[in-house]
């Protein structure tokens, strides 16, 4: 079994037990793929946003994923923000921002900026 086959096996086991790894955190009681079917999901179906290759960190306060920019600042993952908006909780996207989360083509900030 090669490295990629082992990783796929680990992902299947995690999903079977409703678990996911985000950054260095192991999350329990994660929704299954049916819970996010048809939309982007930071765990099961990440969108093609510009921060996708940045390291992830679970934010226990917001219960969402942050992406760590090259300057070490945590920006809310766009898929977490989309979910919060869906639930009427877009205020959870408030964060200290250095502008790295702006989409290069639109200039739009992923979430509100804090001071």
C-alpha cells in the first residue's frame, strides 16, 4: 500500500467514526458528507479559494476553520464563512486582518475586519 492509499484509508476510517483532522486538532462528531451535499464544505468539499493551500487551524471559539496566511495571521476559511452566512451567523467571521484574505480578482475581504 502506497502513501496515498494509506491516507485515503485513514480518511475513510475518520469519516466512518464522524471525525476529521483540521491542522493539529482531531474533531469528533463531524457531520457526514450528506450534511453538506450540493455545497462547498471546508471538510468534505473545499471550494477553490485563494487560501486553500494555507495551513489550517480549528478555531474553538467560532467552531470554524481559519487559514494561516504567510504573515501568521488567522483568516476565516471562505467555506466556514459561507456556512455562517447560511446560518445567519456571519459575525463569526470578524477577525484581525492584514488584507491577505482579499480575493485578488475582486478585492473582497472574506469576513469583517476587526480593529
